[in-house]
């Protein structure tokens, strides 16, 4: 090949690399945006619910866990106890059981099925619950109800998951918060629980 041909090949290869890099960046931005949108939806619901009741909402905490640090999306602390919310913004038909390592997502577009998988969010949610319980117990806060839920925020998510799992869509989550027990006046010291979890998260990040 001539020098000119080598130059043309080099320019073409560089152009392809730039295009692929741009596409990769766009896809990463898209999935990050989806995740952020889901977090915002949950945060808005929880802060609105907590505001009129003098509850606390903690966001983005990292607590020590059995297998390393555990990142927690949202924690609602009220007189009823503690609620941990793990948000997922995946769309499509979602399939999974409580102990599957990965769940399957099937999206149908133009009569063609596209399959993908992601880590079982229930296992992560359970790890979050155990981490919160350990922090509270270490700080001698006992007999506090701790619940954990996985909420799919995309309206295009169709849940085909095992019955009995703490998994629901956004509509069901809003309905859940309307239960009387979440507005009941219990014995939980909201501010103390919140501070203990915040301190543990700060220490975990050091």
C-alpha cells in the first residue's frame, strides 16, 4: 500500500473509534438518566409523605455489610419504624424469583424480543435491611420495625416475579404508604435513628 492509502485507513479507523466512543457515552448517559429519574420519583413521593408527619428521608447512604459496603437508595424513618426503598427503572417484562442471582428483562419492539439481565434487586434490598439492622443494634436501638421494598418506577415495567416478594410498581407503592400503620404514632425516636444511620454512613466512607 501507498503512504496515502495508509493515511486514509488510519483516518477511517480513527473516525470509527470516535463514533463508537460517542455511542458508548450516549448509552451510559441514557442509563444514568433513567436511574436518576427513578430516584427522583421515589424521593419526591417519600419527602412529600414525610414532610407533613415530621418523618425523615435519608438518601444515598453507604453502610457496612457482611460482604462489604452496601449502598442504600432511600430510607424513610417514621414513628412506625424504618422503610428501605430500592428503586429500579427497568422497563419491559421482568421475571425473577427471590433467590435468583439475576433477573430477566424482556422488551418487545417491532415484534422482536430483546432479552437482558440484571442483578436480583431483592438480594440487594435484603442486604440493605441487614446493614441497617446491624447499625441500629450496635447502637442499642432495639425492637424497631425495619421493612424493605423494591419499587420499579417505569410505567412500562410489567412484573412477573415470584409472589410474596417485596416488589411492586410505583402505583402499588403509593397505595402502600396509605396504610394506617405508616401514619401511626409509635415509639421510634426518628431523629436518633436518622443520626445513627448518618454517622455510620459517614464512618463507612472514611
